């Protein structure tokens, strides 16, 4: 079916709670989405030095995968998204929190939000699903709604890293097999080099404080109108917390393997045995349940999970 707008696409992805979970982290499992949400929330907390007095904005909040875990650490948390179905599920998943607000977006602007309304803003796994014009318009809007002295944490796919390239290589492969009389999917995965992403961020008005790009993703922390003391203090904070913010090499390797498994170029058993050999690492604790949830979803194709009874 042809999808002409971001909104149609993401509403269709979020046509049921299960498909909405699958659209945000691929898993279809509430347990796994909480686990991946805690991981991304920890990176965001560290990147933005979030405290209970901060008003925080998430652009493209989806079902609140990150927001559900992050909002308890904020003064207020606001989630905006193009899809009303995503926002509805986010509202249900975050109904127990009293400091959260939602807005559905109509287009690539944040017209319902005031100038300088937020201390901090972030967007994860969103800019990689839109055209560069929209990415830039949203960055300019983030610059409008974040207060001077505040900061943003944004990420997208990293074209220039070998694992980012490996992920990108699936896109032309899929397109080469598609019906090319149709337009390309509006929400298809799009990629930037670290330099290109930073260019959009800086032209939007921000000053880059960190550009982490040793993984499948480019992750940028950038400040708005920082004075010298604020600038120094942000740099010191980021330096101290870089391991909490940036994806590790092991994370990137496991990410690459999960893509290979999903695209059928690596047997899931091979990835499971690699994970089992890692021992007690936080990356193994994240990717093991993730892989098993994918395997359960694809059991017909991949066969039974070792050690689990069939049927
Ligand atoms: C892969 S999901 C990620 C959701 C969330 N950031 C997370 O990490 O769990 C992408 C989200 O971005 C939203 N989105 C996609 N294109 C958008 C656009 N042009 N404007 C605003 N939101 C958009 C989708 O509706 C979806 O909720």
C-alpha cells in the first residue's frame, strides 16, 4: 500500500500496541521495550545532565519508550509526535506519571510550543526516518523552543562508520527489488555523515559540544547560546560521562549482528552463541532478550529457540 505522508506511515505502523512497539525498537515485547527504553533514557540523562528542575522535550516520542523511563527524572516532560496512534499508546503507557504532556504534530514545526519553553530537548531514532529538509526545519524549531544555556541531544544513522554503511547497504538492496514505478517510502531509513549532521545542527543555531561517531549512529550534544562558563561546564560534564552517552564498540557489533540476523545473512543461533560467550556485560543483557523476542516473532522462519519447547 502506498503511503504518502509521515503521519499515514507511522499511524499504520502503530495500528495496534504490538505493532507500535515493533515500530519503535523492533521487539513486539513490553518487557524488551522497557529494557531498551531504560538504555536510551540513561544515555539521554547523561548527555543532557537532566535534573528534576528541567523542562524536557522529546521530538518523535513514539509510544514513550524513552519518555516513560526519563520523565520521573525531569521537572516536566513533553512528548511530540506526528502520529496520533503513537501518542495514544504513549499516553496509556505513561498514565501513571503526572508531569507529562503530549502534542500531536501536523507538520515539521513545533508551532504549539513557546519560544524558550524547555531547558533540554532530545530526539532518538527519528531524524533517520525523514528527509533532510524536515530534519533541518525541526532542528531550527528546537533552537527556538530551547532556552539560552540549554542543550539538545540528537542522533541519526552514521553513514561513514563501517557498521552504519553495512546498515545503509540494505537500503539500495531493498530498493533494487522494489516496484520502482512507486515513490520511495517517505519514512525509509536515511543516513548522514558526522560532519553533515553537525552542519545541520550548527546552521540551526546550536554549538556542538560533542559529536560521537564511533558506532552505527552519530550522536550530537549541542548547546544554545552558551556563555564561557556554561560552555566549559558542559564540556567537563560530557567528558566525564562519555562512556554513558556514546554507544560502545560492543553495542555497535551486536547491533550489526542483529541487522544481519534480521536481513537473513546471519543465523540467529550464531548471534545467540556470541552473546552467550560475552558473560555478564550490560550489552549482552540488552541484546539477549532482544534477539529472543525477534526469534519468537520469526520462529516459523528461524526454527525453534534452542532450549525452548516447541509449540
Ligand atoms: C522509530 S520511532 C522512535 C520513537 C522514539 N523516539 C523511540 O526511540 O522509541 C520514530 C518515531 O518518530 C515519529 N516521527 C516520524 N517522522 C516524524 C515527523 N516527520 N515528525 C514527527 N515525528 C515523526 C514516528 O511517529 C515515531 O513515533
